[in-house]
């Protein structure tokens, strides 16, 4: 058996990962994923090892709650066969490996740049010269949007090929947000600097990425967190989910020109994020989660306050959501708009809401549970149609589910344990992988340490890395005027993708 | 119809009557105070993730500060964060808070460009550019115009095109990959125009200041009219900053 099976947040020695030749590595990983919807690739990356490139592939198995890690050493002068030719879900991972190291895949459909990373292999490739797909036809026209969009959102370029008002094809080009975060993780040596970086990966998922980084770091340092630390993290993750889902419902209403829903959901986000500020001093939860400590212990006074907030929030949210879901003019814009089939979601390796909307059960809270999720016995919310309506329904039901989890959690607060911060140096020559279900979906961080226990390589994967392709597929054969609502109903991260 | 009226009725009055005087709830890390207490300065300086704290005298540069509060946690007798959300100035140096300083941070009316009050005093339309922003300042800029903060009551709005704008608002440290787009957007905005930087990342690069993936040369070419610190900037910081800049005192 040339792979090692680990649990979420487990640290192993790098030498424990069995190394195989590329032929075996290729066959085995394809074999693991192909025809197995319960398995998918959570991370696949390369790093420099002498003059060669070491590839590490991480396949999560949701039924056994294990992650299967395999590795392979390749010489970049040699052309490789691409996984993508067999399984589309590896498409972006291989493009990234090609962009960073110049490894050539002979049968990859199109090795386009992913984000024009600062550490890319070929610096002559610049973002202004992105090779868009185009169709030569007198009937078709192209529409280019971005990188700067009409609203207050992050930059990215969308290139549509349209037949009249109908979209035939959409290509999404990203990379504008690239800040070199993975390199900074190595360069910045202080733990607080790294924690600050983690919460800046995607500022709307500050809790999600901070918890993932904290789990990686604590596992590398063999630090056992007390119950109250994980209690706060679970609570923060669910509050972040409510805040953003409600904000997204507002955005969706804006995009179908439903003013009342837009205003009411927009303002309903405020009591939740204002509570987060009352708890940790920042509306977007920056500074709330730190490795190895409970930065802002959750007190019974805070629990009482949160209960008050939810008691007011819940009926107001329900009233608005019931109205929205009974409005024919809104539903007619949601239903059968922006459909992604289950087969497509599976083939591209969609995660989080983008998977669950097509009845593809991917939710780390139940498949690789962490923090308090084993106690909560989380049941993922699944929809079948894969359209805007499914995505809106998931948000509504997840908000209701998160409220019930929070009520359950705060009925019995974990007492604050004053724990000596004994974060030792990370274990040398090690590998750690951590998975967390943020509000968008699965977040995966991998860390590698060198012989002195220094961070040698840090790999971040935001769920958007998988899901941008789902958005591109969803708009095919839709009217271009429905693009905004499709985009908003996914609400993917630009900065989390570009890093 | 009756449902709609019920919903509106149940919302009650949501708007904040006066965003220039309202108090923020709970804990908030706003303008810091630095006492003259003697502490181990090396340790204090070493704590800061972005080197925002400097010595002789001990001071905090809010243009670099991530408002993480670590310094106040370990040196509570030296540093405390007040709930004052008025953090903006038109002068970069005014963002540096020194030991013993208790005065509020203000826009200096003497150094504000003459045309700003006259042209933008009653109406200001802005084009926002996210240039490596992590979507936290973007959320807060959006929140500035929700029904609670309601910035448009002052005639301040965000518009879709730079052609309709009186200035640009930049968030994020300005990545190399966005540098050209920032320049094009600025060039497309008609004169007279202002530049506003929102958030620590935009003002100094923040935690990304040393990254080789950013390119801040745009900011060397043009004068910045307003700095709004925060990580992210609070909607009240944003509204008060823009009002201080454009309204007569």
C-alpha cells in the first residue's frame, strides 16, 4: 500500500508518507477517486525538493473519515501524463503545479495560468495577456467584464461568449488579488504574524481560515486544546455562517430587484456581526481566533446577550424569509436558473454548498468532524436541483440549523480553563493537514516542517478553488442578465482563490 | 400587501439618528491611548505583527496597526484601545499616536485641498477599487450604505463607473496584478478627483507590506486625500472620515 491514511488534524512524519513512482501515483489516485463519489481530492500540490519537485496528493474519504496521502518525486524536465485527462477535478491543481514549477503535462486540455502567482515559473506570462478561449463566428459576440466590477466587490475578469442574450460559454480569469500569502507564511516567523495572515486569506471567512491554521499549528506543536477553546471556535464558525448567509440573501434580493428583501436581510446581518464585535472587538471577527489560546472566553453574560439577539433575530428572519419564498416574482427568477447537475458537480470536485445543492453530500462537519461537531451530530442540508433556488434554500435552512446549534451550545457553556500557552516548536520533518467546513465549504491547509521544526511549506486551499468552475458551468444557456444572481448565489472568494 | 406592511412595521426604525455621535456596543478597538508608564520596550515592540509600534517616544501608527489588541493584552498599563471610531485624517502623520497623546484624530482643514469643500461638500460619488482587499473592508463599505448607517443621507454614494465618480476608494495593499487596473480607473475619473485609502492594507500594505507580489507605486504618484484606518474600517469610521474631509467645520 503506497499511501498513508490519516485523520483530520493529524501530524505525521514526512518520511511516513510512502513515495512511489509517477506511474503508480497516477494509477492509484485516479483509481481512488474514479467511481467513488465519497472520495475527492482535498489538496494536490508540489514543492521543491532539491532539483526535483515533490508532489503530494490528499484524497479525503468521507465514508471512512480518513485522508489518504501519497507522494511522488518528479523531475521537471520530464513530461507527465495528466490526471485531468481522466478526472476533471484535478484540472486546476495541475494547472497550478504547471504554473509554479513549469512541469509539462502532455495530455492536459489547456495549461492556462491560474493566478499569475509571484513565484510562477515563467515570469514572461503576465495577467494582461491571458489566453481566453474564443469561438470564431459572425453570429456570436463576446462580453468582457472586470477586473473592476460595478459593485463594491473584489476583482476578477469574466469573459462571456454569447449568442444574442444567451450565454454559450463563460470563462473566469482570476489572479488580480494575489498577495503572495503562502510565501509570506514562510517569510513571517512570528506566530501572531501568521495568525494575522490566516485571517486575511479571505476576510469574509476570517473564522474559517483562522480555525484551520490554528488546528494545523496546534497539531504540529502537539498541543491539546481545552474544550472551551473548541467551544468558542464552533460558535464563531456558526455565527460567521449566519452573518454571511443573511448578507447573501440580501444580495440575491438586490439582484432580482426585490427592495424589501434586500433592505431587511441587509440589516439583519448587523445584529449578528455587532454581537461578534461585542464578543471580540471586531465585526468581521479579526483577532477572535488564535492558536493555542482562548483569546476571548465566552462568558455566561455573553451567552445571555446572544440569546437575546437570537430571540429578536429569529422571528424577524423567519417573517422575511417566508415572504421571499412565497413571492412568485422572486421564485420565477430563482427556479431553474443557473443549474449545475449532480454529475457536473461531481466531475469538477465541487465542495460545500456548491456540492450540497445537487445532492452531493460534502460537509466536513459530518465527514471529518472537528471541534464540537461530533457532539452536535451534524446532518448536512441537501437539495437536488442545483439551481439558484437550491442555493437560496440551503442558506435559509443553514441559518435555521446554525441558530439551533448555537442555542444548544450556549445552553451549556464550557467553563474557561486558564491554560498555560505552551506552544512548543513544531515537530521537525512533519506534515499536517487540517480540514474545516467554513460557510462556503471545505477549507484545507497543509503544512510541512523542515529538520529544525521551521515551517518549510504552507499550502492553502479555499473552497472557491474548486467551485469557480461550477459558476462558469451554471450560466451556460442562461440569459446574460441572470449572471449577477448566479454569481451572488455562489458568492465565491476571489482573495481566497488568488492567495 | 398587508404582509409587506407588517414586515416594515416589525422592523421599526433602524437608522442610526446621528452616526457622528452614536456609541458602538460592547468591546471595540478604536483610537488607542498610550500612557507614560515605563515598560519593557523591546518586548512591546516585538509583539506587534506589523511593526506599527515604534519607540522614542512609544507610538502606534494606525496606518500600520491591525487592531489585533495584542499590545494592550500584554501591556494593559501602557496601551489601551478606546471606543473612539473617528480615526481618519488627511495627513499620514496624524495617524501616529504618541505616548501621552489624548486628542482626537482629525482632518486638518488647512491642508485639505481647496476645491474639496466647494465641489464635494454636498454630494460625493465614489468608485471603489478592491486591489488585493480581502473582502472585509469591502463588506464594511457596503454596510456604510445599508438602512442603519445610511451614508447616502449625506449625499455620499458609491457608483458603478469611474466616469460618474468624484474620486476613488482603494482597499487592499494594491497587488502587482491589479496595479494597471487601478491606474486605468483613476485616469477614467474626471477632475477634480480625490483618492481615499480604506483599511490598514491600503494605507501601508499592512501584513503584506513586505510581499513581493504587491506594487504600491501608484500611491507615490498622486496625493492621497484621506486615510481611513481599520482592519477592516468600521462603517462609522468611514462615514465620519468622509464627512470630516468634505464638510466645513
